[in-house]
């Protein structure tokens, strides 16, 4: 998959692509949780969403996954991501009650 992603990036005009060094998957499998690509914050210049997960400058667009976390904070982020998604969903309901 990494090779295909690199190919797509090059076709899209990337000047250079650094391919990840991925270890061979064990029989038990692997698990990754991508984090930090959509930082929460009050300043739209340094963050993607506000504290409720709502995207700055994009009405009714919310992010409710690990993208909001700037670092893992522990060994497995699954429960933290679930709690964050719950927090964002409650905010969406509050914001859109009629």
C-alpha cells in the first residue's frame, strides 16, 4: 500500500516522497492509530477545529477521530478516541437542537 500511495503522490506532483519503513506484519497482526493531523484549538491559524471538533471556517463540518489528538498520551488510544467521538457527537446534538 505504501508503494501505491507514493505513486499517487508523485502523479499529483510531489517533488519527493519518503516511503515509510514498515516492518513485516506478524501473525498476530498490527495496529496503528493515526493522530494529530487536525489539531483542536481556539486559533484558526494554528488549529483545524475548535474545542468541539467543528472545523474553523467550515460550517457544520466536524472531526471526531484521532486526528484531533496531538500525541498518543498512552499505549493504546482506542478508548480515548471513542470518548473524543462521544464528546464531539454530544456537541453536535447541542449545537443543532431546535
